[in-house]
């Protein structure tokens, strides 16, 4: 059997992986191991490794890499610790192929560790752009470290090829997170109310705000402006935790203060995929800078107020209202998103990230690809030859 190791480091990527993991597990040709690291192993971020265990997956290795510091030094050291931890795990597990997803530093460490082992890497969600985050550089670096690519759109596939990847390595799959929407058994409003600890009538705002890592020195001000706009709206608010990025703990502290001072606000550590998707059916607006607003929210025709530069460059549907960082801009975006006219404009919205067949496409490709020297030995693909006389610069 072909041994596939899948790396998961956050509740977000694990939620995206759900359909892929299930399809791999069910396939007769694969033996699946899950390598767990990063935020999954931190009580501060919900200790979400427990959900992976409850779902019945074999955890082949646990890679502790997050330091208590979220300074630039702390993040850089975590990246180094992650590379060492994944190297030890890969030396022991020896998978035939490694699956990674996205653009986070914890995930990049795994792709880098695989390089000297000559373990081919399959990368999901490459080719995207996020100008406001260091994730942009990490994502493109992971593309160069990977041997198979599963971008969500044709545009992202073209960008991967533009980075010099051979076209035969690239398969447009759509976004795996969307696979579950058609088959998911959604939780009732009553169940969600108990789960969140907040009534869903009136419909609350769902707020996820991550550090903008290329602007981390502005995190206290940016978060303060967001919270001021939420206070002005007077709407109930459900917060989810930010990522473990530079100054992420600043955001968490400010959210805790807001929740203490507002009876109609709660912070939920870990919703899990069924509850999260169910919640998207009941909230009024998503606010913040999460990729979920661009990738998953369109499938629910949910208005999204996207703040700042973190998601700048990503494909978005018309459900997204882009705003700046000031409280006035954010408040105006929320008021616009709440209007019946805007909500009605989304009635026929089509999600640009696919129709829910990503896992089938990904798993079929992983099953039929030959793991040989051709796969491992990468060649740079030049789309056009250099003009005569410019070959040597």
C-alpha cells in the first residue's frame, strides 16, 4: 500500500482536510498517517489534537514547535524547531508521499524537512496571493519545495506554472473545504446557541481577526479600531481565535477585554467544522480578515467585511466588502453588509473556489501518479524562451 502522511497544524487546515482525509482513508491503495503539530498541541488554542483523535485518525507523530513568544524571534525559532521536529518524525515514519496545505510557517517547516529525504510533497492551495502576510512568501516557497500541486482555481494554477513548475505536476482541484457543504448534517440553531453560549436571534456578527504579519507593529491599533467598530454596531458578536502569528496574543488579550465588557459577546476556542459551517448559516455578517470569508462564505451567500491587506490578492466573490483599518471604514462596511439590498444581491452567487469535488480529484491523482525519479527530480519550466542574447544576463 502507498503510505501517505498528512501534516496538520491548525484547526483551520484540519477543517479543510476533512474530505481529503476521509477519501484517503477509504481508498484501498493508501495507508494514512497524520502528523500533528503547531496550534493543535497548544491548550491556549483549544488543544484541538483531541478532535483529530476523536475522529479516529492515526496520529503518527506530534511535533511540538510553538514557543510561548509570538515575537519575530519567537516565530523564527519556532520555524527552526518545527524543521527539526518534522525531520525526526519523517525519519521514523518514512512515508512514500507527504501532503501539506496552505501557507503557514508551521506547514512550511514540514515541506522543508522532507527535502533531504527525497520524499515527494503534494501541496494543496498553492498559487494564491496574500500581500499583507509573510504567508505569501511561505506559500510560494512551498510551491518550489513541492512535487504535485492542487490549486483551487485555474488562475492559481497558471501562477504556479509561472513560478516554473511543470504543467503535468499541476491539477486544479477546487477548495477541499467546500466538499463537506453538500453532505454535512448541519447543527440546529438551538444546538449552536448552547455550543456558543450566545443566542443567535438576533443574528450575531462572526469575527475572526488574524495578525497582519507584515504590519505586526500595527496590531494593537488595528485590533482596537475593529473592536471600536463592533461596539458602535451594538450587534452581538461571536469571536474565534486568531492564528499563532506575530502579536497574535495581543489580539487575544484585547478580545478577552471586549468580551468582559460586553454581555452580548463571546469568544469560542474551537467550534469544529460542523459547528463552524452551521454557524455560517445563522450569522448576519462575517467580519475580519480570514480566508474563510473568501473561500467558504460565498457558498452560504454570507456577506463578509474583509479588513485591510491580509487577503489582498486573493480571488473574491461579490459577497466581500473590502475596507481599511479605521473604525469608520469598518463600521460603514458592517452597515452596508447588513442592508437587505446587499444580502439580496447575493441570491445567485456562485463560489469561484469550486463545487465540492476537490477530494475526489486530489485522491485520484495521488493514486495514479508514479513515485519515481521523474516525480522527485524537478525541472524548471520556462513558459517562453529568453530573447536571443539575454540567456546569460
